[in-house]
């Protein structure tokens, strides 16, 4: 089969590789769509994965090609999304079913081979079936959509809140849609330029360009979805007194607050929370089942977030587009086995 194999930092090759093995309790998924996450850019070009060689890719969907034995045979042929975190199920957090905070987790696409391949091996427990009303491209966005949902829930948003999302990436815009669906009084996405205005407004959200924290309006609930020091300061500046600041963006490096920003946190008596990943519990209710239902009902729109689509053989072009910021983008999608 064909796969993108990361042999070292900045050494990604479109290789012929062996089909993955299928242990007991696992399934082999034929990939149909795979999204490129901003974290994939760092993994491929600067930070690497946990070992080499590794096949990256953790946002994907497909069809179950086969399973280990008769016990799981009902999964064969089903259209599935995949929760990429594989928990140990034994640590204190796993015992509470807080699998996203597992102390000894494995992860598809960074710690083990992932979805930038024609086939990928995953535990059956990590499969979530989706109906025909959801396309493979939409299902490949279940992971970031669930992460966004988890963040908004963590923030305990109130219906009367004015909400700001600092950041224009797919997860930030999805979080804005979730906030709106939860009854926020208003939802405004804060960007650095006009490039994504139409895309964001097409999702039913307000858009404001602001590059100076001193010019930030104040909101009840601010979600930081970038992970840069300047965006964190922007988010602090944009919180009303007594407001909630939710930190979601993966940090680009050390995040250091100035004394002035620290004073703002104290004097405004802000509630600060972090969020990580998403809740998942097999076929039981979770962020993933809720996201699947929202996609099928049309309550959340993700098709407008796909700015670019590439064939599997052109995935590297998608990576370069994001790394070099050749064009404004939101979600870059790749199609497999088509």
C-alpha cells in the first residue's frame, strides 16, 4: 500500500509499505479522507514524531476493511471515524473514564502509524460509525469538531454570554459554531486580516480584525485558539471583569505573560481553564457521538471550513501550503482510495 512515511524531521516520503497487522480487538480501516492538522506541520517539518519511521495523520475517516475475528465482524464495511487517542484504561483518569487525560496513552499518527496511508490499524473500541448523511470529508473532521465541542463545554458557557474566539483555524471556527448552538448571545471570531472574513461569516459568525490588544473589545467568554504569546495576551485583554478565559491553542513555545497581563488576570478576577483533546467512550455518549449527531442534523456546518482538497498523491502540496502560508486556508483535506 502507499503511505507517507516520516523517516526523520523534514524527511517525508510517499512510500510503498507493508499492510498493517491486525491484532485481536483491532480493525484495518481503508482511509477515504484525511485532514491535515496544524500539529502535523510541526511533526513533519520541525519537531518530529515520537520515533522514526512513523506515518502521520490523526484526522481521518474510512471504511472497515477487515477485523481480527468473528467477534467484531459486524464492523466490516461500516463507515467510520476514529478517535486517535488509545488509552491505557488502567491509570486513575482512565478509571474515571477521562480517557483524554490518560497518563500512558498511545496516539495514532504520532506515537504509532496514522491516517496518511491507504490503510491504518486501530482498536475497534476507537471506531465510531457514522451514517450516509455524513460524507467521508465531514467525518474526517470529527476529531477537531469534538475537540472544539469539548473546549466549549469546559468553559461552561452561559446563554447570555458574549463570546470571542481568538484564532481563525478550523477548531476555533468550529468552537464558535458550538458556542452559537449553545445559545451564546453573540459570537465573534478575532482575526489578523480580512482573508477569512467570508469563510467565517458563511458559518454564521461575526468577524472582527484586531491586531492590537489595546483595541480589543471585552467579552464574557474568550477562547484562545492559536497558542502564541501575543494571542494569549489578546485573549486576556479581551475578557470582561469576572469573565472566563479558556486556553485551547497548542503552544508554539514558551508562553510568558507580562506583568501588566498578569495584573489584568488578578484584577479582573478571571476564571482561567485549560482544555485538552475530547471525551470519548467507545459507542457510549461522548463529545464524538454528539458531534456525529450534529453533523447529521445540520446543526454544525463543516463543509464551508474545507478550503483546499488534494488527492492522496498530492498531500505534500497541502503540507507546504500550510507551512508556507501560500494562500489563506482553513481545513486542508486529502482524499484517499478514490
